[in-house]
DNA sequence: AGCACGATGCTCT
DNA sequence: GAGCATCGTGCTT
C-alpha cells in the first residue's frame, strides 16, 4: 500500500496522532522489511505546551520540530533510549507525534534476534526504536522521500477505529493543564502481545 | 499486578 | 547540577 505523504503530516497534530493509529511503520534494515502497526501515539504541540521539548523555544536538540512536516524527530533520553516522533503542522510551528507502541507484523525473527530476551518487542517507545534499529542518525530524516529506510505506509483506509484518549505518559512535574491533556491515543486491546 | 529503584548520558539552567 | 516523552529487575500484595 501507499506511503503516507507530506500532506498527511501537515495537519493539526491531534488529527495526525489519531490518524496514525492503524498505519504501518516500516524500517528497511539490511535490505529486509521490519514492520508493525502503530497502536499508540502521543501529541506534543507548540511552545505553549509545557510538556513539549519546544517549551523553551528553539534549541539545537529540538530544531527538527520547527522544520517541515513528515520528518523524523529522534532524540536520546534517560541516558540510553531513543524516541521516534513524526513532525507535524506547518514549517516554523514546533509539533510532533511520538510513536509509543506497535504490533509487529513483518520481520519478527530479526526483531527477536535484536533483543536479549525473547519477550515483548514493541510495546514501548524505546523498545520499538531498539528493535527497529532507529537511533540518532535518523533525526531530521524525511519520512516521505523516495528511497528512505524509514517510512509509514497507509494500512488503515477507514478512520472509524475505536480510539481511547488518555493523559500523556511520563510527564513528571509538568504543570497543568498540560499534565492532564488527553493527548495520548491508543487502539484498545492492543496492549498485550 | 503493582510499585520502587538503578542504569546512564545528554541538554539546558 | 538537575531533570529527563524509559526499561528491566526484584520485591511486595
């Protein structure tokens, strides 16, 4: 099926975060397709959103979020974890959708080999980047260009999937109202693998 | 099933 | 120097 185009990402972030549910994240690793259906996303929207990395304005780290939509914002956190986001909205407005979970569909054997343990593979934002081999070199990469090894395919034409909205995860001491904004989106019953 | 904690290093104050 | 969009282990209900 066709890849998501730039216009898909050049929309309000909350719409993109929900529309990404059910679509297929694809990583070409050593010539092989590794893929999974996106089952959980989270929106981070602008400098006003005090949970967003752009809350203190543009920096070297968050610069990609200010760039054109449809690019990957990949950052390092907790000393060991990479996080994958898709940049949204218009160029100049910093916003992105964090990909928090997948249900793996292609390349499961390779994914298992990439983990120490033969367990749950992609039910967390750092687990899925680890399994798919996504790290800092992907930051700023275009998810919509030809020939790239990380992109998203349209796998869900119908947007009538049931979606559960909840507060975002792991925000710590982020002040209200941002702490309680229900900007985490999930397909129900996809949590267990 | 749920909580506490340590790992580990980058970013910004 | 503090905090972090996390994870796995180990211990308690």
